[in-house]
């Protein structure tokens, strides 16, 4: 279900949560009859939106449950400023991988801003091909298409921008501190809450397109995780004791990513560095070139991690995994 009328109705209801919206006003704005508006409202109620109707007053939206609806996201996303992605959301009930779907659409010429979300993934994955558990109605699984026209040397910036956006948006909604572990993980109270998977198609000198996948644990309980993950994985439900609407989370993340995408990277780098608990630590990193040990001292202008060895030599790292201590 994706219609301009549904988007118009949802935008009006979410923009005025404490006031009634006149059916006559909705009909005038949509250019249809009040009976047509009522039919759309009835369909929205059937998919889960609690819409209250009062004679002579109109309609208002009560506290909505965790409804996954592309029309709501389209209705609530901010309009893009110059240089920002214009997000367009498609929702699938189940797919193998949202990253794979966006990658296919990108190769077929899809414009920047396409976002595919799924209720469930059968083959969700993280970095290095690791499996990402993607149970239905438990997490946020989304992938976004970007065409930044950046030089290939700046590829790592995308993960920095995206992980910062997720951390800031989640913290603002939940009121709990969210930290970042280099290169792509978001943490709450010392446990992994989610991660970013950035996949890029590039020419020798420039990025053609990038797919940024976001996986976020939202409503899982401890029993939803395998025993091996109890000590290292968590969810917003576990950490806060509250339920969160995934649409609220995605809208906040995309809005924050939109802003950071066009900001000077120095602004993003500073904000990211303040959240990254890997910086200042002596770490061991497994890289494609081998294992390196040193102090993580910051990011360079391209987003690479700067690792200072005991000799004082500083090595920029664009890909790798921090090994357990």
C-alpha cells in the first residue's frame, strides 16, 4: 500500500497528535470526497493505526503500535535540503538480504535515496560475511543507496557517517548513551546493539554507488539470542525495558544521516570520535595485510583509523577487526 492519499492522511495525523483533523480538510487537500477519505482511514485502522473519530471534530491518532508501513515513513521524513538524499522507502515482508536488493536496484540505475526495509531477512549478514540474526518483528533491517561522487580514498567516510547517525538517533529517542566501536558497531552499556555494513561498487578512482545496511536490535529479549551471544549482544528492549516503534527509529536515523551526509567531514569526525570507545586504547587489529598492534589515536581526513605503533609510526587502517583482548 503506497498512495498519495494515505501519505497525506498520515502526515496530518502525525503532525497533529493531540488535535483532531477535519475529514473535510483532508478531502479538500486530497481532492477527493469525504467518503473516499473515510475508506482510506478504515484501511489504515485495519493495518494497525488506532484512529479515533469524533462527530463534528474529525480524526486523531492515538499512540500507534509498532506498525511497519512505508507510507508512514514517507509522510514523516523531512524534505531534503540541497545535497541531501531524497529518501524513498520500499517495504518487504521477507527477503534474503536488504543489501542485496538495493545492490541489484543500484546496478539497474536506481537513484540515490532508495531505502529497502524488511520485516525479516533469511540471509542477513554483517561484515566479513558473518551471519546477522534477522528475526521477524524484532529488529530494524534497512539498506540505503547512496551515490556520493567521492574519490575512492574516502570510502570509509560512509561507515563513519552512518554509524554516527545511528548512534545519535537511537540515543535521542531512548535517552541512553550509545557508543561506537570501530569500525561499524554501535553499543549500549558495553554490549552490541547493532552494526553497519557498507558495500561499494567503484571505479579505480571514484565510488559509483554505495549500499549502507543497518541492523539494529529493537525488541528482542534475552531468550531470543543464542547462549553464545548473551554476554555480548543486546537490544533496546533489554537495555531500557521499553518498546520502541521501528518506524520512529528509522525516521530518526534517516533524518540524522541526511544531515551528516552533507556536513563537512571534520564536523562528523569530531562527533564520531567523541563516541568511539576504541580511540585512546591500545588495540590489536586484524587487517587484510596482517595483524597490527598499536594505540588508536583518531581518524584521518578520509575516515581511516590511525594506529600508532610503539615505534611511533602511524598507520592508517581502512578495514579490519579489533581482536578480543
